[in-house]
C-alpha cells in the first residue's frame, strides 16, 4: 500500500476548487431561512462548509489521488 501523502499543492488546489462553489451558493441559501443577521448567516454557512470540506471532499480526494498514484 502506498502511504505517501498527496502533494500539498494539489490538496490546496482541490480545496480551492471545492470551496468556490460552496462559498458562492451556501451563504445565499442559508440567508433565506435565517433572520437578517450577517453574523448568524456567516456562522451557519461556515458551519455547513467546513464539515463538507473536512469530512467529504478531502477524504474523497485523498482516496482518489492515492488510487491514481498507486497505478
């Protein structure tokens, strides 16, 4: 099994590409359901975005990169 970590630059690129649509769409979506409080909107949006990146995007990208690197 290949235990080599993916490139830090590749992980930064994946993070950037994943964050752009999340940061673009989620705050507006969240604002529809919350009172007009910018701080509350930011807290809820970040509370949604961070787990998506941490628990879905990054593990999936590491798995895919290690799969292709192993070939």
